[in-house]
């Protein structure tokens, strides 16, 4: 199956173009192994920070029309504990492991980054886009100066590729992307979830314990796609990983045509299980053959041609 599905990005080679998005099945080595066996080209871990966090109390997930709204609250065991899991994942899988990290300051990000890299991460994805946890995530990624400081600190701390996961909850995503790339980001992941709310008409109250959360899944696909398109237009030489509502091979092709070099899949796994990777890989392969393209690279950004 591999053949023309291989993609290269920021110095890494991926046998398949679809990666596991952060936050779904990315907690334990065994679940990540399962996803790789199902046809993912890489896995992105659940975001990990300097210290353990319990996350929010339930309810933390709501099934909306055509998507999920989640506010987990960045639960994680802290990097000191998580390094054992990173080492274990590296024993089990031979595809790249991308560790998603977050912090409350540039220094926090740099410390977590260094520990994850030393434990064996192949790349890092900076979560500067969680839409609802205070003093981190989007509060960092919506400010170009703070974002730039964080990226510079991480780049100075590690020698592995650094991806920056951008927020769609901004007026002009390309301004933030520019700041990240000028500070040394090796690739951009576009995008994290859209800030959203659900209200229960019986109780008359918001459904989630945190009140607001992030919308993912098909409901946001065309917004994520527009973000990728904008980024490709403004930063044509920066690798982009498309993320947001990809649930079938047609969605994946749309993201490549918009400018993504690879894609991430998250919510679709909740609906269809890890088998969705194999189905999407097969669909992409058949499309390339039918259209007589030799590789995914040949179609990246094609929709920009006039
Ligand atoms: C969460 O843990 O609440 C979600 C994290 C994110 O959206 O980045």
C-alpha cells in the first residue's frame, strides 16, 4: 500500500500521509501502536505539560450536530511521568512520534520540550491553541509576540523538528503563522478546535462543566480548509499539516489541494474507529492512480494554480 503515499516533511519521512491528531487515543503506548497498525503515518500524543493536571470534571464532551465539543482541561500526568510512556511508544512503533506539549510560559515549553526530545520524541507539536484553558494554549497562540518567544525558546532547547498547532479563533491566521515561522517553526498544524458552546434547554444551563469547549469534526472542516488555503498562499514554502474535520478520503484530497503536505485525523476515529486510516489511505491511493499523479506532493497546493 505504501508506494506513492509516502510524504516527507520537516526532515521526517512518513509512510502514510494521515497522522493521529493530538487528544484522541494519544495517551498510552498501546493505543498509539494500534493506530499505527491501522495505517497512520505518525502519532501525535495528548498534550503534556510540566506538571500533572487532572483536567475538568464531567461532562467534558458533547456530541453536537456533525461534530464534538470538548473541554477536557488538558489532563496529563506531567512530563516527568510521561517520559516513560514516550520511551515505551518508541519501543513499540517505528513511525514518527510527535509529542504535543503545552506550558504557561516560554520557559515551561522549553523544559517540557527538552525532556520529551531526550526521551525520544521525533518531533514536537506546540499546543498554542487550546481554546479554553486559561494562561496557556490560545492565550499564547493568539499573541504574535508571546508566540514568537515560545517558539524561539523551544527551538533553542531541542534539535528535533518543531510544529506549531495554530488556532482558528483569530482574525488573520497568517499573522500568527508568520510569527511562528520567523521564530523558527519547522511546520504548521492547521488547526485546533473552534471555540464553541452547547446549552441544555431542559436545565437551561451550558452542557459542559467548563461552559465553553472546542468544536471538532465535519462541522468545522471547511473552516480548517480555508485556514490551510490562506497559509499556503502567504507561506508557500512552509510545510502544513491539515487538521479539522477530515472524515473520508475526499476530505483528505481537498486538504492536499488547499496546500497541506499531510493531514491529521481525530474526531473521525471517535465515530469510525482506527480503521478509518486504512479506508482513507486506500481512497487517496485510488484517486492518485485514477488522476495519474505519481505522489501526494504533486497535488499539494494545486487549487492555487490559476
Ligand atoms: C483539552 O484537553 O481540553 C483539549 C486540548 C486542546 O483543545 O488543545
